[in-house]
């Protein structure tokens, strides 16, 4: 799955966005994680530097070839072991109940079907595992988001969508959200991708 232009633009923009505030979001996303982790749609590996030392292994799944090559490079300087593989969130190369955490960072906006990707996250998580998520989501102005989604935005942004109710999708996939921070980033000015969520979810008992 190639998005060569988007991939190159994202690789240049990502460090600047991190400096502008995303780095702190990444740190909050990953704080306290331990054990075996799968990160879906890892991009160029922007999260890798922020995994805490209690993480023993990260499997980073990334379908876009250029981003995957950048992620492989980022993995070489990560503080924990990171293996980067080709793959999609919709079909993870992992056994049932095999990881302690699934990390979704600015990716549930881009997967073709959130329910399928979240069902995979649910499948691979151990019963006491955790889903960590950091996503831009549907919000106001919803009309503008819907219009952009139906026209130019996905083509310009590697398949990204603005108007997705990701908290509802997480809950519908059999998770219970245990922590949820909603905020706008950037905090002011017009940006249709400003509404964000950052939080944690666990498998709902019996689901
Ligand atoms: C905006 S980038 C975010 C990258 C990275 N997670 C980060 O936090 O910087 C969106 C990522 O989702 C990936 N992606 C798109 N569709 C995907 C899918 N079906 N499965 C896994 N990743 C996917 C893209 O290749 C890209 O790396």
C-alpha cells in the first residue's frame, strides 16, 4: 500500500509537529507501558523514542513502504527492541491473546474499517491487556469535516478521514474506556483535524 508523496511529506512534517506539542502527547500515550506491544501503523517510527524501558518488545506494523523504511531506521536508535514489519492493522501477524498492549497513534483515522482494525486489536490483546490510543476525531465543525472527507482530504493525506467517532468505535469493538482526555490540538485557530482523544481501554469482560 503506497502513498509515496504523503509518506515523504509526513516524514518531514512529523518531527516539526512533535516539537510543536505532539511529542508530549506521544509520551503520555506510552507512559507506564510494559511487556510486549504491537503498534499499528507506526509511520516513520515517531513513537519509538518514547517507549519506557519496561517494554520488552515492540512489533511495529506499517504498510507504507517509504514510512516503513524510515521506521526501520528509527528502530535502530530506540531505547527498547523494535521490530518493524509490513502489514495492516486489519490483519495482524499475531496469535490470539499474545500481547500486553496495542498502540494506535493517529492511525484509526486512516484504516479502511475501524471495526475490523479494532477487532484485531481485541483479538491479539491478552485478557488483562490495554489499548492505548491517540487520535484525531470527529468534532465541530462536523460539516466541514464531512465535506473534506467526501472530497479531497483522504487523497491528500494517505487515506486519512476527519469525521470518525473513534471513541464509539472503540467501545463497539468490545473495549471499556478507562481513561479519556479530549482536547483540541492545536488549541486555537481553525483546523478541521483539531479535535483529539488520548486514552486507554481494556477488553470489556466477556466481550
Ligand atoms: C498519520 S500517519 C501516523 C503514523 C504514526 N502512527 C504516528 O503516530 O506518527 C498514519 C499511518 O497509518 C498507516 N496506515 C494506513 N492504513 C493502515 C492500515 N490499514 N493498517 C495499518 N496502518 C495503516 C499509514 O501508512 C501511516 O503510517
